C-alpha cells in the first residue's frame, strides 16, 4: 500500500476540478475508511479495490 501523495506523483491517482481524488484506471472517486488505531486513513477505490494511505 502506498500513500496518496505517491499515487498522485506516479499517475495512479488524479484530482478533479473539485479536489476529489480519483482512481485513474476506473475514473471513480475514492472512499475513505477511518481506522482509529492508526494515524491517518485508508482511501479505497470502489471498483478495483486498490488502497492508498492518507496521512493527516
């Protein structure tokens, strides 16, 4: 699992005009899964199931 920032740099993710993070192959907006035991949250693509870590 890589970070959202690395995914944006590598071209796996992109932001739309409203600042939402999109999965490039699926063109779907990522959902957020909060884990209270970890720092940050997990961003998931609803179609392909890829996961990215977002630090706060």
